[in-house]
C-alpha cells in the first residue's frame, strides 16, 4: 500500500521543532535585553558590579597587551639609540664644553661687576611700580595695537610710563583717564623702543610691525651681528624705559637687522606693573659712602 502524500519524513519534523525553539529563544533573549535596557536606564548603577567583573576579567589581557607594546617600543628605542649613540654623545660633549666656557665667562663678569660696584659704592635699586593693574582689553588682531589698563590718574598713572609683565616689556601709557589708561603696545607701528643685545650690548631700535612682531633696526649699519635666538633688552637710552627689561627674541634675520618675537604677548597677559619714567625714577635710599680722606 502506498503512503499518503501529506506525510513528512521525521528529519523534517525535527527541523521544524528546531526552528520553532530557535524563534522562542530569540524572542526570550530580545525580551530579556529590553528588560535589561529598561532597568539600566532607570538605574545606571544597577549593573556596576557586572561591569566591574567584566573589566577585571579582561584586565590581564589588557596588561599583557600594554606590556607587549612597551617592550616593542623599548626594543626599537634601544636599536635606534645604538645607531645614534655616537652622534648624540659628541653633540652633548660639545654642548658641555660650550656651557663650561660660558659659565667661566659669566663668573668672571660677575666678579668684575662686584669689584666695580664695591669701588664706586653703587647700590642696586629697582624702582617700585606706580601701580599693578589688569589689562582690560587689547587690540591684538588690529593693524593698530592698543590696550586698556584698569588703572588711571587716581592710581598715579601718567602719560609715558612703561608697562611690563613678568615676561618683559608690554608698552607705554598713551592717554590717562581717572580710572583707566590707554596703552600703546610695543608691537604698534608707532612704537619705538631703544634696545640692545643682552650678550654684548649691540644697540638697535625695536619698532612694531603691527602684526605681532618687532622690526629690529641696527644703529651701526654694516655687517649684521645679530643671530637667531638673541635676547634683546631695553638700553635705557632716551630716559623712558629703564635698562635691562626683557623685550624680544630674534626669530629671523634681515639685511639691516632682524625680526623679533615679543616675549610678553598682550593677548595672554593678565596683570602688568606700571613703572615710573626712568629719568624721573626716585633715587636709591642708600647714598654712596664718602671717599676716604
């Protein structure tokens, strides 16, 4: 007798049962995931313990991976250092020799200055600032470079007084009000500051370029002695700025001087000190000793 046409083999029935149970497991898993999502949304710290356990479980793998990266990097650094050891050693020895020479020269200059000061009875005295105030605003992006000082005539500020920050010279007072003052920054095109090279006193003038830099023009034309990295300080000429106030560092050379970068950026300067005019600064309290008879 032939079997009925709608009868299905056993393996097909097992396949149907497997598919059915697969769907059931998927629905249960999705429902469990939604439930966990709802619980974690309502209470963020509900699964903190599980997350901590998972982190602890994978921590050894992370430490091993970090150790492998560190070992590999150290290996490459050792290999690179082996090939560059000689050049670096020679460069360091040269720098140490130059540093020893400069240290000896500085010591000699310091001893000579001490003898001269003792001979002449000169006592160093830095004038006290007239006021210490905040730069309220500055036109650091304009073609003209001005700033507003939060102190004026009521605090003793007068026209022409120089301003300096902890890094160096900022500018000078141009106009004075009762509680504020207008400052001409050293980067303005109308600003001219007598400067000199700190190492040997080569005289020059620093003029603002209105772009945040300074144009250094040498007084004695000829062979340009300036070098990139030279530090420039005020010379004290003209009686406006007291000498030896840091101004700028040479960044690029020109035919008759250099382009320098100001050490004190008004855009990042908060408080400044207002100094008296150098030719009107009060004399030191201690007078030089009388010469022996």
